[in-house]
C-alpha cells in the first residue's frame, strides 16, 4: 500500500457536514483533506485545481448537484479521482444515477466515523465494492433489460465479474479462482474496458441492470 496520503476533496452545501467530515478524515495519518467546496460548481473547479484522489460530494446541492458535478469531474480531471456521493438515504434514486455516472460508491451521512474513513480508503484503492448489497438492490430496482447484454467478455472475465458483483475484492477473487493477483487485475481492467465502465462499481451496476448477474 502506498505511503502517500490519500488526498480528499469534500463538497457539501452544509458547513457543519463539511467540517465534520474534514475533522474525521484529517485525524487519519494516511488521509489529507486538500479542499472543501460549498457547491457542485466549486467542487468541479477545485477538483481541476487540486487533482485529489477522492472526492466526497453531497448528492443534492443547489445549482449543480452532486451527480452533475461527479460527471464533470470524471470527464475533465486528469487523472480522474474516485468520486463517492454522500446521501441521507441509501435507496435514493439519485444514488443510482450517481453510480451510473461513474461514482465509485456512496456514503450515508449517518455513517459512523470508522465507516467514513473505510469508504475513503476503499474508494482510493478501488479493488473492493462498497456496500455490495445496496448496489445490487439499487441496480435491480432500475433494471431495464430482461436478457443478458451482448458482451465480448471471455468465460474467465464473466466469472470475475460475477465475483465482483458478490462484493469480492481482487485478493479474494484470486483465491477463489486460483489465480495470481496480477492476473485478476488484468481481467478486471479488461472488463472495465469492454463494458465502457469507469470503475468496478459501474461495471457491477451494468451487469445487474442488464440481467447478466441475478440475485
């Protein structure tokens, strides 16, 4: 694991939420809060200026909401940060829209401090799905197809995608399929490319919505 601190940008229109998250995250030696934004537009501007590793953004903000901000950040910031949306309710349709836009996951405002810290770390390293059960439920509620999507995935890549959807990280997938860690990383990268997915969460949402993966 890298010794470089995870650089985080926090965006929320409520000052108390921003300051609370900043206090929690700044207390961790491996996390550095590099900026705070009071709006989606400001979050986009700061993300371009500061190039953080992770952006925590409220899903609902005036003028430019968290979903629009996430999309602009992912489309224009290089290298693209991991975006985690902050929400009050995990079954909020806006969360689903944010995941489709490329958010790596979501965080509940009522989460315990240790869960907030863990979410940032998971997002930064990107090899484990955040809240896999909730991601599944959201995707299934918005299923659009009844047959599997036409896909160019190999048999092995299909196995890996199903294990990703079950919430397994790369190391767990490697043990389950008796593969090397680097081989799993290659399969995951190929899956993301072939599905035009921004990250593993996006790929899993696509898989559930299409019917390729079922409960």
